[in-house]
């Protein structure tokens, strides 16, 4: 069994409850990179900062999304049948 197969099995066997937070982490991290890229662009006209403003807003929204996704993902805890869980 290759490493890719092992990782695929691990991801598929994870709880369906974790699918939303994982997706939010992916979207948030992608939006963060795009936002930082927009902030780093140098405008051709020094008075035109609209691209930088859009990048700043996108970066802040992406950070809030990532923070919320990490919080939600962390609150899921271990699976019910997992060894060491408090489920009883």
C-alpha cells in the first residue's frame, strides 16, 4: 500500500462532521494567499489603491474563516468509538 493510499484512507475514514471545517480551511488558506498577493501588488497609479484595499479585506475575511475553521475542527474531538474518548 503506497503512502498516497494510506493518506486517502485516513482522510476518507475521518468523520463526516470534519468535512465542513476541512473545506473551510482549504478555502480560507487559498483566499489568504490570493489576498496577500493582491496586497503585495504595486499599483501603476500611486493614488489608486483599490486593489490593495480589496486584498486587505479578502485577507481579513480569510483569517476569520481560518480561525473559525480551526476552532470548529478542534471542537470535534475524538470519534465516539475511539480509544481514550470520554464517550463512556
